[in-house]
């Protein structure tokens, strides 16, 4: 498995181990170096010849380790690569495509329909985009950093999308906007969004023209509604789709409340 294809959980789990090993090696090199003021082995002088055997052994170990500095440096580069490795949104879409292919094989083998779910994007970073809300606010990467964000994607003809709105309004009333963003993106143009919001009051930040954003940036391959929870670093920590009609948004409210609280506590 290459670093590029390493899942985010595996990269996260291995980094502390690599850092500990590298740290221990560097500390050993420094400690042994401090215990010996001798020159490199092979250089003959009076102090080296008269040094106690224990000091000479330490000196030899110090030389032995420092001669392997390229290996240590390579090890450091590996850790740097893992630390810098980002599980991008495109990586998330590739993961979804892989799952879709496996589902298609199972459908062909069993004849039973199996739908792709939005949770295949969990762990990916939110894609970079710029958009404008109905009240003129600019939405870009700065909007997300340092705050937890709830994003809901909807369609004007989607019954569960409409049913969830009251639950989302209650979530915003409960958490406020000081530490949490609430963003809504419809698969609609500006005119359709205005008409929809007149019928269904929704106190989220509403993207003015969400259709191209959904089609060209988010590229969903599943049904609506779609809900994402984004952490303070711009990572998708929860992503799910689907809903029910007639529950007044209680299901989505109950699901998101503890998740938001957990992210705020971090």
C-alpha cells in the first residue's frame, strides 16, 4: 500500500509510533554524543588511546549511529509525508467509486438492488469552493476553519428534505452560530431557491445558486437529502443521506445533536 492510497485512519494510527521511534533514536544519538568528547574512531591521538574502554565504546556507538544519519533523515521524511498526507475530497470520491463497483458486482450476482450511501465520503476533507448566500455572505475556506459546520443538501421536489427543515431550525436555535455554522445548498438556481424558501422558512445560510456547486464540486451519486458534519479543520466527520416524511426533522436532530457536541468538546 502506498502513502497516497493509505486510508486516513491508518495514517493517523501509524504517525505516533513513527514519531516515538524517531524521537528515541535522536535522543540516543544526542545522549551518546554528549558522553563522549572523542574524535572519530581511526584517528590516533593521546586522548583516544588513553580513554577508558567504556568511553571508547560509547564513542564507537555515537559514530555508528551518526554514520547512519541518511537513514534517520529518510525516516524523518517518511513521517513528514505521512503528516502532510491529506485525504482529499477527490480521494473520497474515488473511495465511493470503488464501493459502487463492488456493489454493482453484488447486484449482478444476487439480482438484489444495493444503493450507494454518502458515508463513503466520511474522513475526506471538504472540497475548496467559493459561493454566495442569499444575504450576500461569501462562503469559502475561511468560513469553515475553527468552527463546526452542518451542511444540508436538498432538492425542491424532495419530501424528506422538506420534512427535515424544522429539525434543522431547532438545531440552529439550540447551538447558535458562535461556534457552529449552518449551511444549506439546494440543487436549485437562485430563482428556485427564493421560491422554495418562501414556502419553507429555513434559518440556515442559504447558497444562492447551489446546482452547479452540487454537480461540479460535490458530484453526488446518491439520493437526497444529504447531510455533512464538518469539524473545525475542514474534515467531513459524518456524512449520510436519506430521510423520512412526516417526522418534523426529529430524526436528523437527534442524530446530529450528540455529534455536534462531541466535535465542540475537542
